[in-house]
C-alpha cells in the first residue's frame, strides 16, 4: 500500500505542478498515470510543438515544459505509479481513500486530486482488418518525434489540424515521401493549414489522395503498404513504411466516470472556491474539470492546483494555521 498526503491521478502539467504547490505546504504527493511517462498531452501528443502562453517563457517546447516541471518538483520527491490506470476508489474506516489500479497497485491518501485531462488516451482507430498486427510496426496513432519518420515513406490519414500540420511538417525535408489520405475533398482544419497542404500538392511535394479511405494494411512482419479505396474509382496500393491515422483521441473519462462524481459532458463539476468535487476530499483540476468560464489552458490548471492544495491542507490539518509565504522569503525547502 502506497501512502501519501495527496494522491494525484494524472501526471500531466497540472498534476505535476500540484506536487510543487503541495510541497511548499509540506504535503507529500504520489502520481498515477496510465502512460509510461509524465507530461500528459504535452509529452504524448505534441512534445515538439512550441507553446507561447506559459508565463515568462516567450516560447517553450511542450516536451521541454515537462522536463522543467520535473526539475521544479524534484526537491519534493514525488512518487510515481506509471503505466497503470486508476480504476477503483473506496474509503476505509479512517476516512482515507484507497485507489487501486488496473494492475492491482493500492494507494491510500486523505485527499485525491484528479488531474486526468482528457481522460485515458484512446485514439480513434479505423476499422481496418489486421490493424493490431501492425501497431508499433509501422502503424502509429500519434506522432511523438518527427525524426522517427526521417527518410521514410509516410501515409497520413485525417482531415483535421493534426493531419494537416504533420503533413506540412514532414514534407519539409523530413520524410522521403508524404501522402495525405482523406475521405472527403474538404478539410476541417485551419484554412491556413489547408492552403499550405494544397500548395504542397500542387508543387508535387506531397501526394494528396482525397475521397479515399485506407481499407487495408500489409507487409511481412512490419508495414510495407496500405490499400486505399476511392469512393468511385476502386482500390490501389501505396508503398508505405508508416501509416499514421490521425482521427483524434476519443474523450473517455474511463473508470473515473463511475466514481459517483457530478459529470457534465465528460468533465467533472467543481466548486471554484477550491476546485473540490461533490465528494468532499476529491478535487479535480486542469482539463478534466468544468465550471462557468472554464478555459482548458495549462496556465488555468496551474492556478487551480495552487488554490486546491490550500484547501487540501486545511482538510488534512484542520487545526493548523496556514500562512502564505513567498518562495522569495522562504525558499524551496524540499523533503529529505
Ligand atoms: C496540439 C495541442 C496544443 C496545445 N497547445 C496549448 C497551448 O499552446 N497552451 C496551453 O495552455 N494549452 C495547450 N494545449 C492544452 C494543454 O495541453 C492542456 O490544457 C493540458 O495538457 C492539460 O493538462 P492536464 O494536466 O489537466 O491534463 P493532461 O495533459 O491531459 O494529462 C492528464 C493525464 O492523466 C492521465 N489519466 C487520465 N485518466 C487516468 C486514469 N484513470 N488513471 C491514470 N492516469 C490517467 C492521462 O494518461 C494523462 O497523462 C494544447 C493541447 C493540444 C492537444
């Protein structure tokens, strides 16, 4: 049984920053994440994209932001249970929550902070036969590092911003060949990105295959080709080292949906006083929560984490006085 003061579900930017703010109040934290690495969306979806609205960083790569947060929280020695999904919650007779993961790891804490973002990451997968046989052998649902595709023949599917942006990026001297397949002739993405893709197609720098869907995958032990079917002109094969269907992530709350919390459109309702849910002792911060005026931005999640830990402290130590001390005065005194 792992015991801590605040058990954080989700090691995205907001979960990570909670460790820092809690640490300043001498509260210990442990984080659970179903992904094998911390950073949430920043690490999993867009580690190489620059973010421009983190205070004092005119520009920072999302992956770099995760590294900086890990450095900032290091003095507070957080524990991590990575690659495991928080599944069940119950209370023991000492008013502590027990959270058990899909692998049976048990955690015990008086306070729970749900920082589960979009929920468990579940990419929308196309209904293609034998697809699972090629996953991580040429079929990927997220582009983590564009360098992985250097000199390769890449087929991207999708009509949204991710598909358009990565097509443009990989066509700029990274991949040997880029083919964008979309089932319609119009795109949902930003008009500027659509225009860039059209210009690249006209210049012969990418293959644009519209009104088509990938219907088959093939290869010996790894992906070597995809089959595309046109609405009217039948099927053809495209030689490919990689196929990246970018159909988005389905927002699934996952097991948390069964924790008796007030849910509104896949988000957890909270009181903006302290970001507590309808269950006392369970808080929700970052992208996972909702309240009037909510903005799904990292900056807002940091603010929520800061207020949340103040309330958590009072819950854990109802008789202690809490005085706000500046870090410039008090410094950052980590745990031994
Ligand atoms: C392409 C893109 C660009 C963006 N650009 C910006 C930007 O410029 N500025 C900005 O402020 N924001 C931006 N965002 C949004 C920003 O990334 C999110 O606001 C931020 O990641 C939310 O952080 P979070 O910690 O709440 O959740 P997340 O980053 O979503 O992390 C949540 C974590 O919880 C885990 N989890 C969920 N359920 C469970 C469970 N049951 N058990 C265990 N683990 C679980 C997930 O695996 C995940 O790692 C962008 C998002 C995208 C996709």
